[in-house]
């Protein structure tokens, strides 16, 4: 295949179905479920019982598409594909919405084709195009190949993959094969499933959960053909039929529903106690950390003894979880533990070698920069352990070892429970490494286990401050700017707090190390500027509270998040939120909940679309 590099995005939601059920309902329900992956535009291609193909597209969300589909498609349908788009190539107009039609081909796409310009010129397609997407070019080329190839689908798809470069997950319907949906992927995720009701293909298992608990990950170099009676896979090189490996969804359908909450984000904030318990409980036996069920046993332990450095690589919220782990355990392990932004790691001279352990974190297990960093690390001889939430994801399959978090599906774009379980998992892993290297004694390991269990209760207590926070955010919600400040670990916690607030409330929010205020940052403080000050690290609390006095002297509106028991002057802050007294390293859990609730209720007060913030989508990286 003519692929190179990893560039672009894979955030669009795609679904295909062929079977006994009402395809219109299956596809539209699936798009509604997958809408967190993109909501700039959407569309469907459905085939009625007379084998008539109908494409209906709309800008905006799935709710805007529904009446159009009902108006245009009135006959019974049992086959179709659907797409919800996060715009990359081409603006948000109906012409750029998927599916794209060309001759006998109807096609939807998740990813980016890098050589689309040269292909457009090579195939002289300018006059054939209505919009400005790379996908429309692919549909036209596939149609030309299909005609020249005597309408043979498998070999035509193979020839298409030989000439395109980039990332993709395609669902394809040929109009002379009205009962079939074809799928092929490179990097961008796809899963499929077969039940008594028919065959399903989607970008995310959440779209399959109402119909089956058994699914298969579509591997690289595999073409899948779905019809009402069968789900067949073919090796891309030989075009010979191969078998699909079946896995089981461990989440219930109910976990992907709001259950009475106004938004998925709020539901997921409240699910953190359960998610944390599900993540740590299988890995703690008699207050010993046991990773044997994760396949991390003797061979890995021998490698742990030899490593000279650890690299933690991730993006966004996962990076912040990694930063917490690196900050806590570098001194414990007494070797360099460095955290890296994945999009930088992949291009940097990180001095990775065969004595490096690389830990990658990703909720989806599909983050493209993280995947590229993983491959770079392995090419340098490093061992890779991934911490991911989605079973069978690309990062999981390509790692030497994988620790699954057990957060269940996270639907809201802004990550919440994924963060806390990632922190817990990296604490378990790094503590185990320290134990194997004899860097800690038995009492330290036991203390980590005890504190992780205690963190479940600390989260519950933090959640009880929800009504208190509803009132606090009224001031923040009217501001254009806000700042988080902290020292040491509190600064690391503040990075995630600031990200949450900015991404769903659209308030410009930055996190600053409090000791740096006098080196320029304090110039940004104006009369009434909201400053959220995080104070949980007892050894540096006095110095930090002096920094808080500095911003208060400039008339900042100070919200102080502080551990119960740390002394402070009563006039230091406008608002004080106390968290349980905990070991400093474990204050991350209640602080995370408080800052998540601040972000949520700020956006709620502003009346924003919290689960689907503008310009963002789940499982997205853009280079």
C-alpha cells in the first residue's frame, strides 16, 4: 500500500448496516450515538426495497437531518451507511457532507487523504467535483477503477488503496450490489459485528451496543463485506477470505445513556467512583499490586530492573494524567521520568533506546500522534506499555503490554473519568516498577493501595460540593479570562483544570506556576479577574499562599481550593472550597472532581452545548 506517515484526523462517526431491521432507524440512531465524534454536518445513503439509493445530507447536527430523511425516504429500507462529520478538508457546507456519490459508488470516510491534490490532477477530476473534500476525489477515483475492473469490488478497493496516501476508514456501497456494505481502514478505527438482525460496521463500539455484545476489530489490511446474512473478511493482499477475531463488549447499553443527567459530562463526573474502583480493585490483592492479569509478569519485571529512563507520552487530558505520574514518581524511582506531548515526541530527538520504557496514555487507544510516537519508540528498541480505555484499540494492539482502564464509555468530548482512572493506573504501574527495582519498601506499596481505595471516598465527598459550586461559577461565567495557579503538583493539577474550563465554557483560561507570577504573568491580573488557586501540597503551602496574596492585592477574584487543615488568612480568598485531608499525592482525585464541576457548571450557566463543544470532537488529533 502506498501509505506514508501519520497526519490528520480521525474523529468522524461512521456506521453501516445490512439486515432485517429498519436501516433508517439503525443508521440515524447510530449517528446520534456517534455524534460526539463530529457534528459539523451529517448524511445517510439508504437503499429501499426497490433497490433505489437515496442520499440525504445536512449541515449541523443529526437532529437537523432527521426531518429531511423522513421527507425524502418514505419506503422501507434495510441497507445503508451514515456519517457525522468534523470538518477537515472543505468548509461546513452540504456539498462537503458525506456520503459522496460518483457513478456506481457511494462512500463515506473518516481520516485524511494526503495526496488528494495530485490525484485530482492525475485523474482530471476538477469538473466532476461539487465540493472541496478529499473524500469526493476518492469516490470518483474508485468509481473509475470499479468500471475498469469489471465491477469487481474487492480488487477495485485493493487498487484504490495502492494509490492513496494517508489515513482512512471507508464504508462503500456499490449501486449494482444494493445489499452489501464494504469496509477498509488504515489507522482510523473500525469495528464490525454480526447478529441475528444483520451485519453492522461502525467507528465505535458504542453504536453497536444496542444490537450485540460481540464485535470484531477490523485490522489493517482487511476488507470486510457486510450483508444481511453474513459478515466476511478478506486479506487485502491476496483477497482470500480470512476469519475475524471476536471480542466481547463488557459495558452495558445503559452506560452509554444519560440516565436522567442533563449531559453525559455530568453523568461521567459522577461515575468516577465506580470507574476508579473497577480500575484498581482487580489489580490490588491483600494490598499488593498484582498486574499478572494484564500480562505483566516475570519477563516485564526483568526489563523493569534494567530500564534507565521512562518516557510518558500522551496528548491533552491524558498528557496531564501522565504529568501527574511523572511528577510523583521520578524521585521515587531515582531515574529520569519525563513526560512528552505526543505530537512533539514523534519528531524530537528523545534519546530513546532499548533501556527506555515508554508509557503511552490514550482514552480511545486511537490517538494518532500517540500511535506514531509508540511506533517510533519501538523502532528505537524501547518497550511500550499503553494505558487505554478501549479494548482492542490500535494502540493496545501495537503495545508490548497494555493496562486497560475500566471507565466504561466516555461520550462527552471533555474527558473526566478517563483522567482519574489514568492517574490511578499510572500510580499502580509506577509503584510496581519501583517495587521490582527495590526503590520502595513494602509499606510504601501498601500505602499507595490504601490511598487509592481512600480516593474513592474522597471523590464522593467532593461530589457533595456540587450545589456549592453551582453558586460559585456565576461570577466566572461572566468573565472573558480566568487563571489557575498552583505550585508543585498543584500546578500539574491546574493544567487539567484550565483545560476543562476553556474547552467547554470558551473562557480563555491558563494555568500558571505560582512562583512565576512575578516574572510576567501577574501583568494579566486585572480588577475582578477570576483566579482559581489550588493549594493541597502541605510542604509548600505557605509559599503558595503568599502568591495568592499577590494576586489578591491586584484585586483578583480568588477561588481557593484547599486541603482541610492547611491554615490560611480569612480574607485571602473570595470563595474557599475545602477538600478532604489526604496524602498530598492523592489530592489529585478530589481536585479533579472540583475543577470538573467548576467547568461543567460554568458552561451550564452560559447555556452552552457541553457534551459537544465547538470545534472539538472525541478521539481527535490534528497535525
